[in-house]
C-alpha cells in the first residue's frame, strides 16, 4: 500500500497535500504516515495471529518517539541496542516487559539500567558479555533472562554492510561454541537461559536465507534441550525487506509467517520478531526543494536542499530511492544527477535519473526513507538536522523541530585557555 500517492497530479500524504505541508515547514523535512505504520504493523500481527509471539519493533530504524508511540499503541514491544534507545522507548510508553536488548557491546552501566527497568530479555552476543551480565545481575540480586544470539554462518544475500549472519561478521556466538557456552551459562549466578536469537541481516528479499538459518537454529534448540536447557523462546531478529523500486517483490509477511511456522512450530517456543525497516521504511518520504539546476559538460545536475547528511543511504550503501516530483507535469523527461549541497562528490541521491524537467523552487519527494533515514543524519557541514513530521489522515504535526544554528553551535565549548 502506498500512502504517498498522486491524485490529479498532486502528491498527497494520506489526505493532505504534501505541498500544503511544505508551505508551513520549509524544506527539507521527513514526512511519515501513521496509516502506513499501522498497515505494516497489522500485516505482521495478522500473519502471526495463531502463533504465540511478540513483535519488538527494532527502533534503530527510526527512533522518533512519535513513531515508537504509534507502534507501541498498536501493541509493539521494542528491540533496542543502547541505553539511549531504551530510554526513548520507555518515554514513548512501551513497558520494559516488552523490551529486548540486542547489541555486541552492552556495558555494565547499560546492563544495570536495563535490569533496574526489568526488561524482557538480553540477547547475549559473546562469552565476555555473559560473564559481565552475570556479575552485574548477581550484584543486584537479580536474574537476567537471556537468549544467546547465535551466528549460523548463513549468507543473507544482501548488501555486505548490512549482512550480519556470516561467520566473518562480528555478531553472535560462533556456531560451534554455542552448546559449550550454554553449559557454562547454566552454572552462572544471575543468568537464566530462556532461548536463542539470530539476526542474519537487513533488507533480505528472499525467504531462502531465513529458512536456512531458522532450520539450523531449530536443530540447535533440540540439541540444547537434550543438554537439559529449558529453551522456550526463539528470537528470529528482523531483516524482512521492503520494496524500494516498483518492481521489487520482497516476501509477504504471510509467506514469511508460514515458513516460520513450518520450521519452528514443533518446538512450541514463543516467537519474538524484531522488524525495523519493514514497519517504517515505506512510511516515510523526504521532501526537498530544487535550489539550482546546473548544466555540466557531461551531466545535468539538479541541486536540491537535502544532502547526504540528511539521508546517507545512497552514499553509504549505494541505495536506490525513487525520487518523484511532488507536482506532476507534462514536461519532457530529462536525465538528472540529483545532488545535495555538501562538499563531497558522494553527496548524490541519484545519477542519470529520468524525471520530468524541473525548475528552481520545485518540490521533490525521495521515497522509502522512513528506515535508517533521520536516525543516521548528522550536522555535517554545520547543516541543521531536518524536521520530522507525522501525518494522520488530514492532520500533521512536527514531531522533531529543526534546531537553530545557536543550538548546534553552542554544543561546542571554547577551552578556557583559548578565551584568556
Ligand atoms: C539485532 C537486530 N534486530 C533487528 C534489526 C532490524 O532489522 P531490519 O530493519 O532489517 O528489520 C537489526 C538491524 O540491523 C538488528 O541488528
């Protein structure tokens, strides 16, 4: 479902014209759709309706509290990877008992905070982390429910920078060590081993890698039970891909759920899911204005007011995003390089992209930027972080305002000897 569609040549976000919003909030800005978030969440919920499950939204994809709260109000828990994310999630109203804590380098301080809050589970990624958690939990007279994140050495067939389930990746317990570590964990104070966890990568567009990895993990659960461990939870991570181009056909949640059922149902485990991109990716666009059009010797450059510091995905992952005019026209189609104002050649959103002839002041929408967009932005080139706006039907609200230059610049302090 597309909640940013053109009607009579005008782009709408749900039931409000994008151009109307751009009149009151200067570009660039992120624009999110509540209906899209809801639709995506309900698809997963529906697909798993007959399975004991918990959907823990991987908030790293988009940590805006309005987004977290929208999903939390629909029943989502959260997957977090830092104390900061945990604090955001708690503030947005998701209870600690629905939080799972992932990440390769949880510190003692972060563990203490998580235990004080009473989170649902820690996804432990290494032996040193296990010992640290045991020490922290027992010193607090608490017991941490843990799963071990295992590394199944499966190729997720996605971009190398977001592939996480190969043995050369830093994530998870090496496959061959899992049984031994579980034995050690069962003797440690403050630790209660409840399950296994895996996350093999992001933007996975085929079911096969998931199935391969889940089948391996299901076999491991059996072995661990034979070893005497009471394995009751299986955290399958996130990774379900979305469509960035209109011909992309990622797996449907219903097919994903059928496969999960086929591979894991006999174990009787509670299934935990950590979708990020799937819930928020297509729920956001970035609205930007054409600042200049420059005819290079070889290329025609559309220089827009958004830049790589606002959306790093094209520069970092060579990611493709559809870019469309907010107001459609019958002008001829031209090939443009769509670039930002930052002083880097990598500050480019698209190269040789066919788009109707544009002029200065025209609005463009970069699609499918709800995941790993605003969260990865920076103030590089001392550019202001751009606002985030949430739409619901015909209403909109700024859910993160644009900071002032003073707020950005005053974060620096002049060392005392420089002002003497
Ligand atoms: C442990 C873990 N779970 C879930 C996710 C969410 O992945 P995705 O956004 O692809 O669903 C990530 C993202 O990298 C992750 O590292």
